[in-house]
C-alpha cells in the first residue's frame, strides 16, 4: 500500500540538510509521495529506511511480462477489486495446451491451429496469447523435441508444464529468447524448481492444494530469491476456485499481503464445452491472470474472448472507430449515404445491416468522441454543424451526384437545421439498424 507523505517523513533522517534540493525533509517526503522525487536524491537515508520505502512503493499485485519483442504478454498489475472502481489494466491471457505425446505432424497441426485462431470484434483483432506445452509423456526427450517445434513455428510466449526440474531446466535453456512461465513448483519440488527458475530467470508458477499451502510456498520461494511468481490454487470446484481467487485478490489489494501479490494461473479442464465456457468466463471476471484451455473450437473460444473484451474494456474510454467515409460493396455516384457516430458498437451494429442489404452504400462516420447517436445528440457531439463539417471535409459533393444524406431515425429533429447548414436534402432513416436493409431496398430513391 502506498505510504502517505507523513509516513515517508518518519523514515527520513529529519535533519533538513537540504542536500536533496528540498528545503526540508517534510517537503522531500511530500515530493516522494507524489512520485516527483527519487529516494536516491537523499544521500543520508539509512539502508533500512530505503528498503522499507522501496517495499511500500511496490505495486500490490506484481506486473509480469512474458515473451519478448512484439509478442510480450503482460499479466497482473491490477489495482482494484471491481472494474467500476477504476479499470482493469492487463487482460487475462489465454493459453492453449499442446501435449508432447502428439506425433510430429499432429503437433505441427496443433501449433498451426493455435496460430490461426483469430477473431475480429468491434474493430479489434483478437488471437490466442500463449502456448502451454504439457509434458504428458513424462520424458525429457519428447518434451524438448516438442518444444523445438513450438519455438520454430510460433513466437508466442510459452508455458512449460512439467513436474521435473531437470526437464524444465533443459527446456528453459532453449527458451532464452523469450521470458517463459514454468508450471509448476509444488510442495515436493519447490527448492529445485526455484533454483532452476532463478538460474534461468523464468517466472515460476506455484501449485498448492489450498491457500494455506500456497501462502507458505510463496514465502519460501521469495526467500529463495524468486521474485516473479504465478499462483495456482488448483481447481476442484468452480465455487471453491471462485472463493480462492477472490481471497487472493482481496488479501493482495486490501491487506497488501505480499505472498499473494502475484497474478493467478488457472487450468480449465472440462469435457463439457459449455461448462468450459462458464469456468473460463468466471476466471476472467474474477480474477485470473492466465487461463489455460485444451479447446481450439471456435464456439468455445468466441464467448470467452468476447467476455474478456467486455471485462477489460476501460469503461471510461469508449471504443471508437475512425471517423471517415466507409464504403460497402462498390458504391458509385448514385449510391446512398447514411450518417452515424464513431461509437464502435454503433458502427458495428449499422455496418452489418448495410452489408446485409446487398445495396452498395456509403456510411459517413462523424467524430462524436465515442458516443452513440442519442447520447452524442444530447451531449451536442452529433449536431447539424458537426455533420455538415464532416460532409465538407469528406468532399461528399465530389463523391455522389444526388446531394441526399440519410440520418438515423432517432435524430429526425436534426433534419431541418442540417438541410440549412449543408444545403443537402436530408432523409430520415429507420430508428433501428435492423430497419436499414428494408429502407435501402424499398424507400431509398
Ligand atoms: S537530503 Fe535527506 S536528510 Fe537532507 S533534507 Fe533532504 S531528505 Fe532531509
């Protein structure tokens, strides 16, 4: 938990010597609390005070980076229990497993399948974040051979799943180009796994039977020099796991309890694909940093990534699309022009309906700061003047010959003023996007 200026002041030498550039120790403490100064600027601070201050400035949940280059995945680093308190910053990473018992061609097919999973939703490109290689064969040879194939065919961060420290050590030597997550140290192999993870600078997942054991393991791993940890409280029932994850998040944020101040990894294993979706969505909402799935099926993954996108969208920043003129089909000088706002959800509700009409058309999107049509109209971000200005900037005069523009039915009230300021004929379209195909086929002339 961050210290106040007065808490910091109590740890400073209190000599007011001014060597730090501040007139008093209290003034320097206030600057530190506001993060406008660095501890190093005070040459007289004791080692104990420095350690205490550095410890208190650590985030309550560690931010951990996996992978390398353009393929870095960040987990943890959250600061609130509920999204509406502020926002969630680092979305739950989704990993898909691959077993080392697969033969070469099946493994390559599996890697390709994971690489090719891709969804486009409200303008965002969504793919799978990581591959979890599972040492199902229990042999180092097969595990290392499978790892070679993954490293050759994917740049995604890797989770190495094996209980054997020697196998993990050999595997980590191959992964020197990307930060790797090891799963897992348990109560039996903890010391050896810590030694390997420390030597290879890997992130170590700790797997325990219950929270008490996880707590002890985290403290021991920390005392053995492991600073980057992922917590695996196990998964027996959804109710039990939900309780564990909530306790971990609460203790780390509300009590600043350091042994639980790390992201959580959950393996979702269920033969019922609907239950897999339910489990995964629960862990995304509360509070996994990584989930590992076996399934590559689209009907399992799509609801999961949709849930993740909804939870990890900043409620204070609406998702927007670029304000500009969009084309559907091959519109020409006689094609209709509809107008709407740049709220992503509005755009992706209107656009498919225009496409479904089969009518080539234009859609003019104005900058409404990410508000929907009615909200933007109420906030004066979707006014006749703004629409007319966007029409002018887009040079609609030279794009079509008919000088007619269709506005959403809900803002029919804008039509008179828009005709005055634009000089165009304003047609009132349907209120709901679902009415667009019928409108374009039967009413537009
Ligand atoms: S250098 Fe340290 S001891 Fe001197 S005034 Fe600044 S904070 Fe106080």
